[in-house]
C-alpha cells in the first residue's frame, strides 16, 4: 500500500486578550506557504469560517468506537 504523509492540525488557540490581531492567521498562512502541496487534516472545535479562508472544507463529524479485543 502507498503511504501518504498528512499533517494533523488540532485547534489553533490564541489567548482571548490577543485575539483579533491576526496572530493565528499569519502563523497559519506562513505554515501553509512553507508546506505548499502537502496534505492536511484539521480537527477544531471553533467555527469553520476561520479555517475556510485557508481552504479547509467542513465535513460532517463522524464518531466511531472500537470494541475492546
């Protein structure tokens, strides 16, 4: 099987006192520029619009459980 490397991003958090200054947007923008063409998966519990401007699309959440063996 072919292995495809994927980056996982799990919630980018900015302290409330520093929100609205573009820190997270600039950090993510730089990260995506330096990793252009690579694959990403995002898990976040904040609203999708923040991440949609970076090209992420919202998918329905799916939960699965595995029975212990």
